[in-house]
C-alpha cells in the first residue's frame, strides 16, 4: 500500500512528464524564453 503521494504511480508519471517538458523547453530558442516556454512551463506545473 502506498504511504504518501510520492509513491503513487500517477504522481511518478506526472513528475516524469513535467521533467521531460522542462528538458524539451531547454532546446527552444532564447527569444521564446519568456513567451511560449513560460506558458508551457506553467501549464505543466498545474
């Protein structure tokens, strides 16, 4: 039985997806840093 939210499979998958998104954003051009990338980053956190 899971003893905390960090042990849940759904949490682990969501966290992994968020980290993948952050890695992908690193490859975006610098001019997009405060436009599209911040929107993507914020939507992946919520």
